[in-house]
């Protein structure tokens, strides 16, 4: 289909590119310009995948960022409230440095009328999942196309699937849990991890793993695939108790933040008697999930000193240290780190 045809479909609300995805999957101006450059140079780009709903409307499964960038360049991209984004201003590229500061229109440096017509006539490969397909097909396809070396992180992909299935749940996980003050103070993350939505992955891990039976943990073969499945399971669940989970989450990180603060999930060096390094996922699995499992014990007044001592002593326990570190697969690690934490913080 031509870009002009897709623009018309979008203008008539017959093509949904999910405005909220633009917040989840953020491209820089350089990445956006590189796409426009590829189109101008006739360099092939991957197909756009859409799912057709019963009314015939198209739901973009893969290609949200590409179409969003094109529509932003054309000056027609809408925000969730219906207002228009500022039209994309291109930056210089290696092959086309003269693109710098160019806009499609309404600027000092704009495409000529002939160039605008030519751009709208460019054609994109569009693959359609018909409405007769199983509704879960589009989620499966989206996950497969966007994981494994793609620009989006695994959690960004999960976030998009969650928005599709249960947007209020995504908003709750993002706005309430991931923004919890104690959670943020106890887990300082790098800018890179924040941008990749890793904090939301930690929220998901907490919700999924804190009460999972050891036998279930042993059946996990690939942690990434498992989190994808659990993300969808929670999204469609009718008995997932948000209030209960929010209370447990808040209590757990309030206890940890008051007891030890930003050192909670850093490695404790026994010889130097100090915490070192950055956030460790193995410590999160053992400590956060272990405390959550025994939250009644640690919610009592006057337990901070004891909790701090147990966190430090965990790092001298072979049952914990032998199953973490470089080279230990995540699926194997969680079989040991989570049960260890439950027992260690149940003392």
C-alpha cells in the first residue's frame, strides 16, 4: 500500500497505531530520520503487520514505530487526547546530511510539492491477519517479531501486549507500583535500564514469582517466555486481586527501604563489611520475594535491625552464592534464589 493510502486509513480511524505505544516504544529523532532516509533511498524496510477486527478495522501488530514516525513526519500523528504531535524535523544522516532541519511542510526547509507527492506514493509491504484468526495470534506474533535483538526490550514488548489486553492493569502497574516511592528508593537503576522499562519488569517478576510454588519454578524452561505467558495470564485473569497485591508490594518495599535503603539489592562484601556494586537481580529474587513471603513477620515494629543482619548474612550462605553469578541460567537461578529467600527470611 502507498503511504498516502495508509495516511487516509489513519485519518478515517480505520487504522489503529496505539498512541500509548509511542510512550512505551520511544525512538530518538536520529532513529526516526534513519527510517525516513531509508524510504527516500528506496531501501527496503520490514513489512507492517496488522490484525483485522470483526468490523474490518486494522490494528497494527508490528510497525507502530515505523507508521508513527511516518505520520509524525507528515504532521498527522495524534496524541491520545486527539491533539497533533509537533511535525518531525529531520536531522543530518551519513548518506543524506542535507536532510538536517527539513520537515515535510510548514517550515523554512520543506519538501517541494513534487517531493511530497513522491513520498506519499512510496509503497510499504502490509501483511494482514484476518479477523477469522484466533485473537491471541496477534499477541503471539507481536512478541515473536519484537523480541530477540530488536530495538524494543522484552519488557517494552510485554507492556504493549498488556496495553492491548488490559490497559487499566498496565496503568496500575506503571503509575502505582513502579512509581511507589519506597520501591524507587530501594532500587536505584541506571538511565539505560529505566529507558528499557526494567523497573516494570521487576514489578511483573514480583507479582508473578512471590507466591509461586517450588514445583512451578522448576518447570520454567525459559524465563523470558515464562514472563510473557504470565503477563498475558494476569491481563486476562478475572480473580487477580489488585488491592491485595498492591498492599503486599507496598509493605515489602517500605520494610526494605526503612531497614537498608538503596543497599538492599547490592552485593555485601563480608571482608570489607560494606555493600558494593549496583543492583543485582539475584538479590532481588532472594530478598524482595523472601521478605514478601514472610511479610507478617517483617511488618512488626522493631524488626529493621534483624532484617538488615539477615540481608548481610545471605551473602555468606553457600545455598545462595553457589547458584548466582555469571554463567548461571536465569531458569536455574530462580529455582534456588527464591526458595532460599523464603526460608532465610522466615527465620
